[in-house]
C-alpha cells in the first residue's frame, strides 16, 4: 500500500502527526510489511501554523498511483481551496482508492470534488464552509463513507488513524497499536 501524505504551509502539525503515528506503526509493528509512504508537497519544505518546518519527500510530483491520499487541516486550507494550481495537483489523486482528511483538510478534498454526494465532517467552525462540497455535513468525530474518510478537529486525527488501522489490519492491530501509543480512548463509529 502506497500512501501520499500531503503537507502545506500553515497546516496544523498535530492533524498530520496524529494520523501519521498510528498509520506508520502498521509497518514498524509488522502488521503491514508492504506499507510505504511519502510526504508530498508543492514546495521542498513547508512551515506549519506555528512555525514548525517540515521537508517533503516528493515535491510537485503527481499524486497518481497512490492507494491512499491523506490531507491534514489548518489555516492554510482556507486559501488553498481556491488556489487553482494546488487544487490541480491535489486532483491528480482522483484515482486513489482511499482519500482521508482531518479537520479543515476536508475543504481541500471537497474543493477537489472528492466529497460529492457523500457525508463528511470537519472542524465545527468550518461546517458551513464544507456544506457546498458534500451531500451532508455530519456532526461526528469520524465519518467513514467508504472511499473517503473525514475526521473532525485536530485531536480526532488519532481516532482517525486508529480507525484506519482497524479497517486495514483488524481489531487486534488497532488494540496493540493503541496500547503501544498508550492511548486509552476508544472512539465508536
């Protein structure tokens, strides 16, 4: 499984890391030996909404050919959803079987057309902004619409990551990864 993990200026790092940590433990804890990921951006490095700088593995390359697309949220989404070049780049992931977002990353999935006809969620402050992009804005922690999974605010990134772990590798993998993370909470769909 090949994962494209998108980063951009003014993203929220916890959106990214909260999902990244349980996802990548699928490989490091030997549940999915074939899991591979790239940090993808349109620039060589990005700076989050608090000044943390991250470097990308893949810069401006097409997102075609990935099995999973992940998009975090953050203040940068408000402008990027209207940035034609960025949205064209994100749109190259249209054939990815699984598209995932945390927080206002849903605005980017929506602007790319990936939420049409689906239920989705985002941070409550962006519910109205998300509404034009999807069939239903759900007031839920995680919304799994099959090929698209969206999560609410920043802390839901961990719940989203563990939900995906269970979906990909089963309940035992989720339980063992959550225990390794010392994460005692269980979000129920």
